[in-house]
């Protein structure tokens, strides 16, 4: 009887949360009162293994040893930054459908890269940054939870705006990040007004003190001994230790201090918004950082990475205690997911070959000038994409597909380029490259997408902040489920980044996001 009624409600497009919450015996285990998503940008699974002996008992060890860990979660994307992977996790589909190809998009009119979530229509609250989630073209887990149950509360917090907005979707109750101008917790007017308790928090002195700190080692030098082949060293990122984050505010968002502030804020939000205190499931997404500006093999990088992971482990342990105190771990589902591939610093070895994207685009423009006449054929480029002047191609009466093919043939002969794909081929699925087609969006991606040979340094003359070494080895991330009766196990079979969204929706008894293509993981609840 229950199943027939449920199917009827689904067919009519009616919410089913009230029914499913009341009929636990018919549907099996009840939905968790609270779901907490812990997203860690540039998380390295091997670092968790290498540093395990240095962790305490209540953070990473609890999640990995008592949770259900999937060690081979395939990204299935060619471009794997924080924004594109976060959106893929929360929608269950690739950028070709959800539209978040990267943290930035190319503005053809301005001929420059701009933040993909930038939206002048919505002012910032306690910030000058203007963002909204309107660039998302499909729904998220958060949106579907609010569709099913308006009484459910959804929040997303972190140091940076992009992942917070993308995991929150368009219907969240609150999205908060830290403004690097003065250290305040801020939001977008796209969402509801700032809660009074948060405004009071912003008025306290802790707001300014965030940026007055500097990153120095927390532990004795002998504690940083877990990086393989690395001798312990007292050397520690000396170029930052003498300066506060106020001098380099962007560094704050990628520091362990920001992670600590996010976890502390999560505990305050848990209490002030009374999350997990009624029969309606709530959702809280956290976004932390695990990147390192120094090469891991260097003494500075080895110590910095361990300090970051050890501090994060303590922060997670404190957060788990607060969740258990106020909600109960048996009533809470916690998942941990890595987002974005690790950004490797430039290899300083003189023997390492370098690829220069700007020079590549300049040479392509010279080639197209030789073929079609002098003009501005190339509008711009990113690390792996080139945007052609489509208006010029149309005005000259040229065949767009032919111009793309000629350009691709030229790039293919360039030293350092492994493969080239054109927009017409990617849009029609003719490339036989699932990763490239997943990362391509017809309205946002370049006219040409290419891959540079792995191991090369990618170096910019105008944008040195994007310099890095290319490594394509990290095609997987980590996904761990803990609490709410989930049985512990380590699963080494390959699953997809798109599988998180439908799995969460199954646990919450709600519909999956509108473009979801992942499969439900078998979590085996008690």
C-alpha cells in the first residue's frame, strides 16, 4: 500500500518527505536528522595514509576506520578544479550538463577570464564580492531537499565563495564565506538576510584578528616526520611566517587557520540554527583546503603539508564531538569527499620542459593570419583552452568547423601538446574521450581544448598565479561515509564522482537532481 501511494505522489509531483518520515517501518532505516558534507579541496588520499600515525583518535582516524571508505572515486573530467568537481558531486552530472566548467569562464565581450559565479545583480552582505549560484544549470542535492521538505534547513560554509555557493544550490537557507578584506563572515543578497547571531559574531573582535595572524608551525619540529624520504626540518615557509595574512589576504583562505575558523563556525551554526533537532532532515556543507604552495618534496613543503593535515585532523575531531553532543552521531550522516586535483608547484629542475599558453595562442593567431588574412583571430586562452573570434569568422563568410580543424591541426604539431579537440567534435560526441566531452559545455568552453604533455611546467607571463606542473596521475579522489548506522568497510572498486548525489538522495528519501546520472552506492546501514 505504501509503495503504491508513494508512486502516486511522485507521479503527481507532490512532496513525499512528510509521508516517508512518518512511515519508517515500511521503508527501512529512517532518514538521518542531519547530513554534514566535509569537502576538502586538493585532498591527497596518500597523505592520509602516510600521516596516519601522527593523527589523533577522533578526526581522520574515526572517519576512515569506522566509516565506509571508497578509495577509487573517478573524477571522469579533463578539468578538475574545486568548482567543477564540487558542482559534479552535488548534481551527479558533469560540467557538460551543470555548466560549471571551472572556477572562471571566458567573457567573449571583455576578452578576459571572469569568475563563473560573478553576478552584479546581487550585492554582497558584509563583502564587496557579488556572487550567486545562477550559473548552475541543473538542481543540486540541496535544492531537491528543499523541494521535498521546506522545513529542512540547508547551509553551506567555507573560506571561499565558489564551492559554498555550488554545494548550496539556489534554495539554501544560508551560504557564508570569509571576506578577505576584513575577516567578516559574509554572504550574497541572493539568499536570506544575515542571521542576527551572525551579525553579532561579526561585530566581535575575532573578526579582525583572523587576518592579523600568520602561519607558523603548531608542533615541535620532531612531530613533522611522516613524509616519506623526508628528513624532519625546522624550516617552515619562512616567507609567510614573518608576515600576517593582512599583507597577503588571499593566502588566508588556503591556510589551516581558515579551516579551523570554518569548523568552529560550523559548531556555532549547529547550535544557533538548531540543526538536527526535529524530524526534518537538515544539511550542512563545509569546505576546507588542503593545498600547498610549496613542492611536497622540499623541506618547507613537507613540514607545511603535515602541519596543515595535523591541524585539520584536530579541527575535525572537535567538530565530531560537537555533533555528537548536540545531535548524536547515530542520527547524523557525515561524508568526506575530496574536490579538485592537487595543484603541483613548478618543478625547479632545469631539465623539466616548459609550456607557455600565451605564446601558444600568439603563434596560432599568426598562423590563422597567414591562412585567412591579418586580424584578431584568437580572443583569449586559459591553461588548456583557446577561444576564437566567432564574429570575425562569420563576417568573413568562413566555415567555422573548417577554421577549428585547421587550428587544431596546427596546434597538434606544436611541441608539448599531446592532443587537441575542437568544439564541433566535442559537442557531437565524436572524440572518443569521455573526460574531455564531460568537461566541455557548448556555451562556455573554448573553441579548442588541448592537453599538454604530463610532467611539463605550465607557465604564464601575465598570470603567474596559475603556474604549476602538469600531472595527470590523480584521476581519483576519496569518499567516506560515517554515522547514521553506516557499516564500516574499505571499498577499492572504482565508483564515480557522480554517485554521491543519488546516494545522498536515497538516504534522504528525495528525488535525485534533475540531470543526475550516477548510481546509488550500497552503504549497508544497520
